[in-house]
C-alpha cells in the first residue's frame, strides 16, 4: 500500500515521501498515529502544493542536525560504572546512561534511541559510540567507562614514624 509520510519514519523516509508499506502497518499504526495518509490522487495533489514548505522545514532540520553534530562529534564523555577485577563491569553501559552523560557533560539533549552501539559495553576503557542525529547525519562520541585516570602523586614514606618506632624499641630495651 502506498502512503504519504507526514513526518520522519525511521528506515522508510521523511516528511512528504511516498513509500510502500504493508496494509496492516498503515491501517493499524501509521494512520491512527498521524504519521502517514493514504496516497490517493487528491492527497498527492495537495502534497505537490506543500512541497515548498516541506523543503524549507527539511533544510532547517538538516542545519540544526549539522550544528548538533559539530557540538558532539569527537568529544569524550565519562560514564561512571562499578568495575570488578580485570576491568569487567557489573552489568553493562546502557544507551540511556550514555545519553544522560552526553546531556550532563556536553549540554546536548539526545534521545537514547538515537544512541547506537554495536555490542554491549561490558569492559572499562574508551569505546567509540555512534549517535544518529538525523537521517544520514551522525556523530561519533568517545565513551570513557570508569573513572578518568588522573596522575596521583605517590605517597612518600613517612620517615618520622620509622624513627619513633626505633626510639620506642630502644626505650623498651633500656627498661629491661
């Protein structure tokens, strides 16, 4: 069944596109939720009249997506997680944890459904995660799992305590 999309439908197309979908999908999901309308001759004629407005909105969406990409592409966020021995996590890092970290640390709100990861992150360290912003526009974010490694000064051995221990040992021997 051919339908005209009224908004973006992931994997099918964007606003104003005429796509082929299953009849049950159209009647039970797309039409009741206002995502599409039937591709009748009258609706196609109305679509042709609205093409200019649709093109303007699409340009704005693409410009906004490019600006968002510039803000997050190549940046690093830290996700704090409980780490066991040998760098294994207790559980895994979820897409909502990554989306929350991006929002808190970079100030950019990303829907967790747009954060894609090939496999579950179950080890500590740096992982590259793809973020689908809009259609083909995406960004890569480095996710550091665990606490960031900071150069901590090594504690100096306390010489005073050693001297005190020797003095108490000498005093104990003198008393005997």
